[in-house]
């Protein structure tokens, strides 16, 4: 199943039902007055988040959403039935924008959050509403109000506790498979991960957390180079960044700075986010080199975890580090900068 994180769609709320023109016609009631009922309100189009939805794949097959119109009023002062709402279920972390202006209309972060994308039209008034002392038999009623309609754009920013970043082939997908039950594509060539992958990390004494493997970034990703540009937005809402470094590569220092610069160029706040360094593939270098290479990062103010996804060495230590931190860390404000500026 493809991972879709951006889509354009059209919403049309239901029109209001028309009011009714009717008069009382009873055998023993003289001069029966107007009794036309009001029309029903049109249904709304409502966007609602659901943790069961993981991508916007459904928008590939359906891009028009229409709510039911209200029923017309009837005689005997009977009002028309309200139109059924149209519910659009989307993943947590969905941002709704006006397609024409780009204005942010809603930022739906939590399970069950809702946004009325289009309001249904009000029902028309029956002729009984227009009776006055000078016009006791109005022979007219009002039409229902048309429902709102517009084109919208939805963008998905994954909400995860832990985000895995690093150059292609650093071992992110393999680490994800070791930390969770996820089964991402793994191979010895770059860009095996073409879309964000999610996994659930279970702890012994803490609540499980969600891990997101972000496709490999390369130099210039923030400017649209490679695959990273399309998926950098998913890093914004992670509580922790795990920077995976292939320590067996002799250019590991340069590779480290490449990712750091890309994060800063995309959004400077990301380099201030809590980050843990994972030195992967220690099985490919001489054991005596591991402490020396780890010391280089310690001198930069980091406490890296050295491990081998192939042999499993260091995996349990990393889990413990993550559990200890997440147990004490507060949940960050998930609202993006652009949503905070929205009216």
C-alpha cells in the first residue's frame, strides 16, 4: 500500500430543504390558517481524525465528498429531516488548508479531533412563519440555503515519539525492525525506504511508543534534492530524533555534519530537539576503534550508543536509554510553527 501524505479534495455540504406552503383543511375547522413546515438543515462535511488511518491513500480513489441535503417541509407544521453529515476520516497529524489561498484552516493532532470543512445550508421557512395580522394567508415559503462548497488540501505530518534519521544505508530500516515488529524493505543499496515506515516499540514497564523511519536524507535534501525533501515535514512532530550513523564508514564525521546541516537548514529548531546518536555497524570495524570513534562524538557533547543491528549487540542498551528518557520527558507542543501563526 502506497503512503500518501498530501492530497487535494472537494467538499460540498448539503443544501437546506425548502419550506412548505400548506393550509389547514379540516371539515369542522373554519378558516384554517397556514401550516407549512420548515425545511431541514443540510448535512455538514466533517473531517475527523482516527488512529486507525495511517495515510491518505483513500484520497487517491475519492476526491469529492458531499453531504446529504435537508428534506423539504410538509403540511401540518412538519419540519423536514436534517441531512446526514459526511464524515471524512484522516490520520492524526493532518493539516487542512484552503487550496486557493493556502490558509491553514485546522491542525488535527489528536484522535477524534474534528473540523467542519463545509457547513450545511439552513432550511427554508414554511409559510406559517410569514403569517401576520395583515397577511393571515401567506402563499409563499422560502427556499433552502445552499451548502458551502470549496476545494481543500490536506497534508499529513506523522506524529511519532521517535524519528530515525540518517544517510541512506545507515541502517535505519534494520534498526526499526530490531526495535519493533515492523518489516521494512532492507537491502544493501541506497534509498530502499521510499516512504516513511512506522513501528511500535514495546517496553517492559512503560507505555509503548511509535517509531517513524524517515527516508534517507542526503546533502541538499531541504532544497529538494533526493527523497528527503518530501518527508522532512514528518520529523517536525517527533519527541526524539535518533541520528543513525554508519560508524564503519571512514567519512563518518562528514556524514554526521551532513545530516546536522540538513536538519538546521530545514528548520533550525530541529537541531535543538533531543537527539541521540546511534553508532551502527560496529561489527564491521576493529573493536579497538569503537571507543575511539565514540569519543569523537562525546567531545561534541553527545553520549552515543554503539551497536550492531546485524548481531544485536547494543540493542537492549538503546531500548533502556529510550525508556528512561521517555518516562520523564514531557510531551512537546505538537503544533507546527505555521499552524501557530494561523488565525
